[in-house]
C-alpha cells in the first residue's frame, strides 16, 4: 500500500515538473534573504552600540561634574556620591563575602518566587484560556486580587508566613504571577482556531491538541509574560527586602542609606539594575532557544 | 493503478445548519440534499458569505448540523477524523513546526514510528518539488509553497475524502493555475473524493466533475451543472469555446441569484 502511494504520487508530480521549476527563482530568492538581512544587521548593531556607549558616557560625565561641584539646582547633588566614588566603593566590595551574600540571597529568592509563579501561572493560564469552566471559576477571584500591588501584600505576608524569608519569596511570587498569567491566557485566546481544527482533522486527540497546538501557540506570549514578570518580581523583592529583609540587595541599599554610606546606595541600585537586566536577558535567550521558528516581524515582512 | 475509488461516498440528506438562538439565530444552510460518488470531484460554488464553508465544516465534523443527516461511507459524521482531510485557505500550517514535521503530524497522531513517518513525509514532499525545504519553517515559504505543504500534510494520510475551502484564493493567478493542475494530477493518481469550495467560476468549472451552485444565505442548492469536459484537463481548456460557453451559462445562474436578495429586503421592509 505504501509503495503504491509513492508510485502514485510520483507521476503526478513529474507531469507538473514545469509548473514547479517556474517557482524555483522565487524560492532561491527566499532562501538567500536571511543571510543578507544579518549582514545589514551587524553594521547597524555596531552603530547603535557605539551611540549607546557614548550616551552613557555623557550622562556619567554630567553626573560627575554635578557631584564634584555640588550643584544645588532643584536637584541637590551635595550628598550624592560621584561616579568615581561609586567606582571606588565597588573596588572595595569586589569579592567581599558579605556583598556576595547579599546578591546570593536576592538571586535565590527571585529564583524560588519566580519559578513557583511561572509554573503555576502558566498552567492556570493555559486552563483558563482553553476551558470555559476554568475561566468562569478561576478568573473572578484572580481578577479581584490582580490590581493589588505586590507591595501591599507585605504586611499580610509577614503575618501569613513563619519566617521573613518565606514572606519575601511570597512577595516575589506575587509580583511575577499576574503578568505571566495574563500573558498566557492572552496567548491561548489568540491562537488561530483553524490551527486547532487542522490538528483535529489530522487525527489529534484532546491531549495532542494541548501539547502540539495550544502550548507552542501560546509560547511567544508566555515568554513575553515571563520577561515582564521577571521585571516585576525584582521590583517586588527589592521593596520587600527594604521593609522586612535581612540580607539581600534591597536590604543592602536601604542599610547603606541608614548608615550614611552614600556611594553604597548607588552601588546597590546599579547592582539591582544589572541583576534585572541579566535575568531578563536570560529569559529572552531561553525563549529564542525554544522558539527558533518565531519571528516577531514575520507578519510585517 | 487507475482502478476507481470505492471509498469516499458522501450523502447529505435534508441538512439544516443554524448558529445562535432566538432573535440572533442565523440560518446558514437549508435543506441540503446531496450525494457524492466515491472518487468524484465536486465543487461548491456560491456568492461570498452564503454558507459554502459551513458545508466543509459540517463534512469535516467541527460544525454540528442542526437537523438532517450527513454520512461519509454510510458512517454518520460526528467529529473530525483523518479519513476526511481538510485544506484551509492559508496560514494553517503549524508555524512552530518545520515543513517536514508539519507533514508528519497526521502520521504521528496515528502512532506511526519516527523513522517511517520521516521517510513518508520526505517522499511526498520530494514528489511535490519541496525536497530542499524540509527543514524550513512555514513563514520562510511563499504562499504557493505553503499550500503545497498543506496538500502534502493532508495527502500523506491517504484520506478517502479531501475537503478544500477556497485553498488557492489568496494565490496570484499564475501560481493558482499551477496549483490547480497539481491538484488535478494528484486527484487522478490517488482516487479520492474531492469537495472543493470556491467563489471562482473558472476554478470550479476547470477542476470539477460536477458543480453545485448555492443560493444566497440561507444557502440552498440552486442547481447543479455536470461538467462533461474531457480529462486530463490542461490550461488550454480555459480558452476553448466549450469552456467559455459553459462559463457564460454559469455566470448567468450566479448573477441572477445576486439580484434576488435586493427584492427580498425591500419586501421585508414594506411588511414591517
């Protein structure tokens, strides 16, 4: 039966050999285009990198001037450490075990809170997006909780959990949970219904539809949600650490203020910025690894 | 190799389909009686929005019929199934799967082993001139190539019936003609029943054994035209006198219908 299929298809195709070869010029153009696009991309990337670096240098220079000359023109720069002082503070701290412990604690809390949040919210989001009953039963309570900022949960979190550590992980969790949930629901609802139909007419069962269509179809949206959620979980964690923390980069920054070690404030802030940027980059990188097929500009091209 | 198809008979008996309830209810199909023989190529032709695609949905099994009976090979249609392949308009390849994985999908759902389904997908794609594009993603292909992959994805499962919902309508004229010829040769070799929905008169006449002409919504069968043109058909046929005559006759049928709803809506307005 199988060889009959092959034998049957081949003559039909050879009859159309001319029709197919007429398309080949078009096809060659299509296969060549990505290489050319990446060449253009390199010089443009270099250009934007240089402009970006120059811009940062300019702002740092202005800041240095303002601090050294103690400008008090609306912004009071007299107590603001200059970049050079911050750099000196950074030199002192580099490799200091205490600073590393602050960073390590924050990263651990983010990892725990964010992992729990993404696991739970992706599963819930897929269910809410796919099944009407799940949407009807789960969405209303979540909609009531959603507008409450993670920071507002801090007092209750302290009461809810035995240790400050757990309550801070919980705040991180809350910060990441809703952006990921909403993006996942949005992603599932945005899947072209005909893709589901196509999979059904090709013999897919309900579980296959979920695994082969719903999950990959929602993935771009989920990755966007994860990247937003990573930002909000850092935001929430730093606030929680400032209020109730022991160790952690937010605690470090606030402690520097109370101890009047001003360069350390800026050092803490920059560290938070770098950690946030790094984790966000990590998510985008993982996203690209899992979605080689995804081109955000595919519809525009 | 050219033994006639014995499977793929379709029978609709008094099929009605309406959507919604109460005041917002819309009747899409009304009292459709239609018999299609195994291996027959039937086009369904009608004005835009008349409910042509609803018939495809019902035959595929994802649109429930409201009353009447719909059978494929004496079996009542209740759900989608791989023996009834569907080719949609466009953009229904899975964007996250390569061309080869798209074609393998139906075989994977049937539990066929990896090595065998890879070989089958490669064979059918090569026979359709897509051997260089196995590892490409759909968005890297032109519209015509995407629809060839779509055809391959359905045909690799050897369906008894293939349902096509305006599959070539978004392609340019030249590519469309190439696809029509490809479809005819595949149909000739594979002995399957084809139900082809289109609003293009040329396309319906060129491809079909029989053209079913529908009325405006709610769609009824207005008339059917047997196409006695010889096969195999090539593009030369499109400019032959008998084809042109047939086209004129069909256009009159269609345009006569398009004038009717204007009268209907006027009389409805008067009666309110």
